[in-house]
C-alpha cells in the first residue's frame, strides 16, 4: 500500500490564510480592549450601582429598583427630562443649518477661505469659553442682546435669570459650535460627491432643490449619519454649558439630566451614587433609543434601494 504524497506548499498557504484572517483582529484588539474597559464595562457598572444605595466610599447596600421608583416621583427629574427633550428637538437644527452653510461655502468664490475660517472658528473654541461669551451676551446692563431688546421694546430681558427663556438661551449657545461641526462634516462629504453624477443630472435638467434632494443628499448619507449621532449625543450630554452659564438655575429650571446626575452623585448636595447612576441609566436609554432608531431608518433606506 503506497502512501499518498503530501504537497509541501499546502502548509504555507494555510498559514498565510490564517495570518490574513487574524491580522485585522490584531489591529482592532487594542481599540476594542480600550472600548470595553472605558465604555462597555462602565455601562454595566452604572446599572449595577443604580440598584444600590451608596455614597461612593462606604459599603453598598442593595435596594433593587428603589432609585428608579424615586425617580418616578421626582419633579426635578421631570424638569431635567423635559429640558433634555427640548435640547434634542432644537439641537437637531444644527444638521440642516450645517448643511446649508456647507453648500454655501462649497463654492469657488474669491475670499472663500476667509469665510470658511470664520464659520470654522466656533468649533475650535472650548465650551467653557462659549458659555462665558453668551453669558456676557445675555447679561443685564451691558450685554449686547439685552441692550438690543431694551432699545427695541423699551425693556430688557435677563434671559439667564428668567425661567421662561433660560433653556432656549443655553441651547442657542450650544448650537453655535454644533452648527460649525456639522458644517465641517458636510464640507468633507461634499468633496466626495461624484461629479459625473452631477453633470448627468444637469443634462437631465435637474436644478436647485431637485439636484440637492435626488443627487447630492443620497451621497451625503454617511456625513448625515455622523452629524445626527454626534448632535444627539451633544444634546444629551449638555453639562458644561449649563454648569458655566446657570448652574441649573434659576430655581433648577435649566437643569438637564447630565447636570442633575452630577448634582445627585458628586456635588456637595448629593453623594448619592446609586441615584445618580439611575439617572445615568435613563440618559443612556434615551440616547440609545434615538440613535438606534436613526440607524434602523438608514438601514431600511439602504435595503430598499
């Protein structure tokens, strides 16, 4: 009985195939490990802490869903939730505004680089600086907006001290750099738009809105996806502007969930880590609902094509 000859080249070929399949995972491994340690594990830890009564230093005491039951009857929580929903709705204006500015700046006009720099400027400013600038802009007595309102109506409005307008004033401050960020995303996307499709659409008579809706916007879906996701996250984590401009006032009327979480868990008024973690879990759930819904819609649109 003769033995079957082995082919010497099979082993190196198998090794090359294995190495090619493992190489991408080796490159992804450090990033995946960091993401797991700093994102995934803290999410589960936050949910676990929300089921306990804990001051951050002593022993944790299991209380089950008691923190969530307390949230159900907490008026300050509902005020923060209402403000966050308002942030989400109005903050989405940054996406079409950024697109409109990007379309304007995507022109070959003399001096356009100066205009791009002016529109890009808010993006590189710290949120703390933005908050201070708008606080001075709204300030009674010397604020530009206050003086303009007083000049037109005869009576100025202290926006940051009025419960009716304070949240809108902070949102306006946040929209300024957020629009600049969306503009940058769309400018990058416009550079990748296929010129042959634009020319073909022009030959077919497409102009203006039809060109934008049927030719340009479908090619900007990746930029739109990133802009929407980043805008939703920015609206829900609107802590810094609230902290700098009002500290949640007046009378807690400008609180958002992230700031209320800080007050309950880390400020001198709280040290209730479990209750703060419950607020964080609710905030995370709202964020995932919005982002998952948008991802599902984009996937359905792509599948329908």
